[in-house]
């Protein structure tokens, strides 16, 4: 099984210049979603985002999840707003 990330998706030719990203969270990209009648968008792992915020910004996991809910999940940045994979257990 191939672990997907932004670099691998780019190598596979799956990324286009119009796809939106959340700054500083490239390592949390786990794939791309195809949607009927809509453009593709990146999928980010909630778990990976939480760990990035913990390690990079010194938050504990609860703070990271609260930040994610308010500042990332609640942000609409256009029709190509990335999606979140709920993989935090």
C-alpha cells in the first residue's frame, strides 16, 4: 500500500494548480476526493493535523482539536475547500 502525501500525489499527476491547501499542513494530506459535478479537493487527516499542531505549535491534543474545529473545520475558502478525514481515535 502506498502512503499518499502531497509529494506523491503530485508525482502521480493528480494535483492541479487550482486545488486549495491549508498552509503548513501539507504532511496531513492523505488523498484527493472526486465529487460528482465538482472539482477534486484534497483530503486531510484530522489525526495528522492534530499531531502537527501538537508538535509544531506546542498544543496539547485537546487544544489542537479545538483549534482545528474553530480555525480549519469552520473555514470555507471556496468551492475547493479541502475535506477532513475523521480518523482521530
